């Protein structure tokens, strides 16, 4: 009898461990991101194939519009990474896949300060905390959700206090209001404070303290710059 209980204990432990380690996918045609109480609604159309990858087209509509319009960007998810096609200035720099999220990162890699599991509405979400923002498995950036920073530059759309929610098959599954109440030490930075004319970001949307000294690409004022 003791042996049976021991086996059951090990089984339940391994189930919990696998649940915690299991990756929560972000992309699904039934998912929708709603910013600022409906002022901006983002959805995925697909799947379709672009440049050899199975992906979704990112579509958006603002309040009072009945039809979502293509943003010119496509998004795919592979090996716990999320990539966006035509990511930044997609008119000047077309046909490029850029890595947006990498949920394989460990503490200390590329600025990750901590990795936590938190409970929201009975569901466990794994977050990579970079300090002033986080990446949330299944949700996106704690400031911009699924969208890249450049979308707000290029469209001129501003989102009040940068609150958004995620629904799946019409059911609400996540909101930043709820999440910030669970994670008291998370500092949500508003869109308006981040999108200053001289703000600098790297290609993964992380804010830079100054102009990079090494060769590479960075974003200033919604435009891409290359340091040779």
C-alpha cells in the first residue's frame, strides 16, 4: 500500500513539474489582444505561409471600425521563439524575419533578471523579467502585448495607460490590470513615457540607455539606424 501511495505521489509531482515546464503558446487564430478598453483590437489571420514559414497575418482595427485591416506584418512561433516579418519600418525594410521573443533565455542572458511563475485566474503564466518590463509566455510584452513598438510610431496610435487584455475563443484569459495586481514588483512602463522622440531600442524592443558603441542595428524615434 505504501508503495502505491509513493508511486502516486511521484506521478502527481512529475505532472506538476511538467505543467510548470510546459510552454504556453502565444499564437492562435482565435486569440485577440484588446488595448485600452477597446480603442485598439489586434487579431491574427491564418495560418498562411510567408517566406517558407507557417505564420499569421497581424490585423488591427480601432474603435468604431467594423473591419480589421492588415498591418503589413506577419508573425510565427518556433521553438519557444516568436518572429515577426516586416517588423519595423516595413516600407523601407521589407521581407525580413526578426526575432521578437525568445522564451528559451535563462537568468543573466540578454538582461533577464528573474524568471517567475505566477497564477492569474487559476492559470500559471511564466514570465521573464527584464526589470522595467517583462515577457509573458502566451501573452507577449508586458508593455505592448503582441505588437512591436514600431506599430505605435508608424500609425500614430497611442494607448492611454497601456493596459491590454487577451481573449481566446471569445473568453477573457488575461489582463494587465489583473496581472499587475498579482506581480506587485513589476513596473509597467506606459506607452507614452516609452515613445519619446529620442528613445532608443534594440531589435527585440528593449530600451537602451544610450547609443550603442558596437556595430549593430537600433531604433530611434521609430526609425532604424545601423552603426557600422
